C-alpha cells in the first residue's frame, strides 16, 4: 500500500520516503460527521430567517458557505494524510495549509491502540493512536482499513519492544 506523496516540499517530503495514504473512506466518515454537526445549526438559522426575515438570512447563508467550504476542504485534507514506516521511526504527515510531519521513534512508544466508532466501523475504517512519554510526539493515523490498523498496531508494538530491549 504505497502511493506517491500528495504534498511536495522540503521538510514535509523527505527524499526517498514514500507515504502510504489513508483510506478514502475517511472522506465519507468526515462528510457524514459534517452533515450531523451542521444540520441543526443550518435548520435553526433557516427557521429564524423565515420567522424574522430581513438581515437574519445572513446567518443561514454564512452556515451554508462554511459547509460548502468544508465540502471542498475535507477531501483535500484526507488526501494529504499519510504515514511511512522507516527502520527506526514512524513518520505521520498531515495538513494542507498548516502542514505537520511527526516523527515517532519506535523506542519511545509506550503503547499503541486501535479505535473505531460506529460511523468508522460502518465505513470500514479505524484509527491507530501512538502514545509516547512526551505528549508532543503522540501521533494518530485515522482512516485505516481495520486489517491494516491491526497489522500496523502489531508491527509497531513489535518494533517498539525490540528497540526498548536494546536500551
């Protein structure tokens, strides 16, 4: 499961490193979440616009514009996510405007957990969360197929134990 980097540029695209993308099903999960979170505010502002009229219609217009912007943004954000397993480190990349590349040394991992909520399970994705002693180096890889998440959890755990044994 390798792909060409979605983001190119210096510190966020190390030479020779190929990032594996997350599942495109994560787009569906995030769009459904968007619909759930914005349905009530949009409906509420429309009702207020009908009741009061006039300038109150600005509120549903603003909410609708925000939803349209997020509909455009979410697929781009998901395509920008990726991870790469190196010999000594795990690299996790995310972000479009505010890019982030997190390097987690295997020897610093304390534990790895896999989670999936009801919507995640319905869309066939899970999330791998890496915990280290320093909160700044914790990393999360959302949107992995469950079998890939389990494989990654087992592999990272084995690599972390092997690195700790050498200390």
